[in-house]
């Protein structure tokens, strides 16, 4: 079936280090969305990428959509404690109402 | 209200009982989704409404699960003969525009089946 694979499952970083999570789809995506879920909270929309090769930035966050529209990444520069949470990618396949979700990458800041 | 609301926030029930979970979407949002999220997993699609009709219910795991949205606003997810495996957080999301638009999530209902 249609799947979006997301790695790694967890990433432990020291505050100030960078963080990256990757998503790969088995099929071409019409677009991809990224969400952040804080512990005990619900997913909150961060950004949407639509175009092949698109790169978008939000302050310390950089989002990329692959040329083939099958993969995407989120990179956070110089992590802060407020970045803690689980980051999910979710993509739409063409002609499909369903948003297919990755399993998420949990960002953990080492004390 | 400003966002999607869900009630109750927590529901504890016994195996075999019937439960109803309610979702109030953002006013004016025609699309409504139900998801189920287990610990350490991403949201799992259950059902999608466009207006009053269920446009896609392919994610409902079996016939114990049913959802309605009679007036195109509030939706109720109904689970009959609950099983321990139904324990999860049930999330509702609404969307205003085309299917690629942002989905806004409610806080979820944590269902625990004992």
C-alpha cells in the first residue's frame, strides 16, 4: 500500500546541535506537509511544499522537497529546548483525500 | 470558537461498551477528518467528511466504527463493543479549502478500554 517512511525514529542532540529528519514515499506525492507535535499535544501544521525541488525556510527550520517529489527533509539549525517534540511529514498522493503520515521523528534534547 | 474542539478529553470505558466521541470543527470548514493515533505512531486515517457525507471511510478498521456529521458541522465517532485494542488518542481535524489545504487538529480524545 501507499507508505511514507520517516527516519530516524528518535534523535538525541545536545542543545545547539543540528537535527534532521527524512521522509521517503513509495509513490510520487502531489505535496508534502510537515507537522510538529509537542508531548501531550496534537499535531500543529508547520509548512507545505508543492513544487519539485522546493526549499522553504522558517527561521532555523529548512524544509526541502525532492526533485522526484518522493522525498522530503526537515533540518533544524542550532536546536533549542523549545524545538522538543515529534516532527511528522504527511503527503497527499494524487487524486486522494487521505493525508498519508510518516511515523514521526522524536527530537530529544540531552540535558 | 477559535479552533477545533473535541469532547471528552479523556474517556475510560470497559470492554464491550459503546462510546461516542464528539468533534466541533472550525466554523466554516467543510471538510472534517477523524484519525487515530497510537503511542509512537503518526495519525492513522479513519474517515473523511465533505459536508454531511462521508467521502472516504476506507480507514475505519471494522463495522464497530461509525461516524456521522448530520448537519455538516459537528461530527460524532461511534464505537460499538469496544475492545482493548481500540485504546488510542482519537484526533479530529478540519479543513476549509481544497484537499491540499492545511488541516487543523483538535486536542484529541484519549480513549482507554479496560
